[in-house]
């Protein structure tokens, strides 16, 4: 069954924004991507970065070239805001941190799209 591309794209962006199901493949000479699992929740059921993402997501997605946001980790293991962009130039419009959390920019040339098999 084939789904309309917009529907699949919306699902992928939503899943990525929720920290699910997306991990960049490792390429030759690079370290493998960090695990795509969401860090454990803080007492009370949510992680502090979730609130930051909820507040900042609308403004980030309004920036031309930004196609997704999510929760990730820095190489040091600290919590970070992940922002997926279609063009590396969009990174110039992004802050380096949001409410104390490092912003990591990931480029997805052409944006998210459905896998065709």
C-alpha cells in the first residue's frame, strides 16, 4: 500500500520530533550515530528538555529550511535539541543553545521523504 508523500513526511517529522525512529546511518570514516532512544523521564513523567522543545518547536519550524526538531544527546552525553534542516545555510538562523540546551543541527538534503521499496 502506498501512502501519499505528505502523509508519510508528516509522520516522519512527527516521529523525529518525538525522538522516535530516526537515526542517521554511519558513513565511512565517521562514528556511528548516537542511539535514537529518548533519555529516561525525570520524576513526574517528563524530561525538562521536553518542555523546552514544546515551547521552542513552533518558532524553530517557522524558520525557512527547518523540517524537524527533537531531543538528542551531545557527544559528551548531555541533553541537546536536535534541529533537522534541508539546507546547511538554515543553521545560520538557529541559536547555538536554547534555554541552556545545546542545539545540534542535522542536514537532511531534500527533507524527509517516504522510503520506496
